[in-house]
C-alpha cells in the first residue's frame, strides 16, 4: 500500500505565505535600495577618479588659516557683497596633505554647497552644489526613494524591516527536509546545465542562502537610521543597558565680552587644534557659529575613509573654553566601551568601509544579490502562477458518464 505524502505543516504554510506576499509588497523598494547601495559603496573611489579638484600637489608649507580660506571662499560664493548674514560660510574642512580643503555653506536655491580650495595657495578649484552631484542623487534614492523625506523615509524603513523578515522566512523555506545528497546539491549549488526556470530558482535559493548573513548585517545596520526604537534598542543591548544620549550641540555663554586679540577666534581655535592633531591623517573640520549663542564645533576624524573614530568637540565662541556635548560622538573612541564602539561602527559596517576596499567590494556584491532576490523570486512566483492557469479543470464524474453513454450509442 502506497504511503500518503505528508503535507506541509501550518507553520511552513504560514511561513511560505508570508515570504510570498511580503516579497511582492516590498520587492521594488528592495531593488532600488540595493542597487543604489551598490553604486554608493564606491562613492569615494569614483569621486577620486572623476573629480580632479579633490586633489592638490603637496607643498612644504603649512595650510592657510581658516580666516584666510573663509575670506576667499566667501568671495567665490557670494561675490563682492561677501558675508551678508543670510549667506555665509559655515565651515572649513582640512584634509590630508594631498587633498583639497572644503569650505561649505547653505544656499536657499541650491542647498548645501561645497567650495574646493587649495589649502596652500587659496586657489578656488571648484564651487559645487551637492544637489547636482550624482552620488547625492543616488543617496537620496537610497534614503527616501527620491520622494519627500516624510514620505519616502518611512517606506524605505518599513521595506528594510520586511527584507530582514524575508531573510528569515527564506532560510526556513531553504532548509532541506532531509539532508541527503540530492537535497544538499539542490541547496548549495546552482545547476547551470539545467533549464532557465531551474537556474532562476537556484539563483534565488542558493545565492539567497550564501548571502544571508551579510545581507542581514546590511539590513540591521540600515534599520538604525530607519527606526528610533531599533537604534535605541541596539545601543541598549550593545552598551549593557545604557540609554543612548541625544546628539546635542551645547551653547556659548553670551554674557562674556569678546577679548581684543590679533588672531580671529577661528584661527586661534585652529592653532590650538593643530597642536593636538599636528598631522591631518583624515580630516579636521571647523564649523563656525552663526548665532550669538552658537558654539564652535570641531570634528576630528583620524581616518581617511571611515567615520567610526571621529569625535565632535564644542568650544565657546568667546572664551574658546571646551563645552561638553555630542552625546556618544562627543567622546574619544578609545575611552568608550566595546559595545559603544560597535554602535559607532554602524555606518562603516553598512557600507563595508570597516574592512577597507575588500569590505566595500563584498558589500557591493551582497547588495547586488539583494537586488536580484525580488526579481528571481517574482519570476518563480509568476512561473507557478502561469503553470496553474494552464491546467485544465478535470471533468466532473457525471459529465464523464454522459460522454461514455454517448460514445456507446
């Protein structure tokens, strides 16, 4: 007597149903997020190759002072009118000896704008509005699908959360019922000599399995920006129960009288910072106050292409006394706990920069696989749907009997 084939459990049916419909709902968004992530992974490398104004010839002399570069940038940005209050240079970012210095400002028409300067001569190399930058366009797609942020960002966040769930339901679907030789081959290898449908299925099933752990890391690190509850929960877990302090900019003491000094405040602050950081190995950014209560902020990053070690520091704009602020990012990296260090690595893990160029290459290919999964998954579903629609319904018993009677007459 033939044994009756055992059907799927309720859990497996529910899991498969969730995987199908969540995948169909989020598919197009996941494709966009993944493809833009692929491209943005090499933003630094492409910029270095295609933007000559990023580089300068190293000279055996010190960088020009912030006040000097600020005056040149103001002239380049606003013309003879200069700093009108409404338009002003908001910061200067010094970089490595062979890279240009960047002055920045906000413009109502063009948004955030960068002025690239030779730090040795003051030559203006480029004035560039970031809204015209290709990688800014890619980043907008990655963060909010080129929609207004209040609309696009929640869609991206929810789709990322769904993607994380899909990775788990996908693993359940992938898991072989029996670990025999045939199932192992189907689960771990793509059968390139098979037909198109089988190859497509293997691309979805096998590549999905191999990329799962890395894709899960990309998804979870992305959720840190998507949901505050997730960000706070992750920090609470990594830090051993601490509450994530808000990133707050402290204020200056507006009651202090300005001292009569030869150097401007930004030049004095810059000289002080250069004593602490004599060699700029990554970047040293001074952000200028715009209101009487604002403080100077200094962002020091010892890395050229990673952000987890950067520190935000704040100084009273009159006394230049250091003021505590910046939350987790206002602390020295070497003085925080291991869990807090991992939390600060979130961006660099997300883009692969934590492992340098090999990490970026890995992130690129994982993102590419993530972009392919909704496509191959849709093809699998569509093929099954068409197969079902082609099946003709079996004739009813009474119709079969009538047909036999008619044939015997």
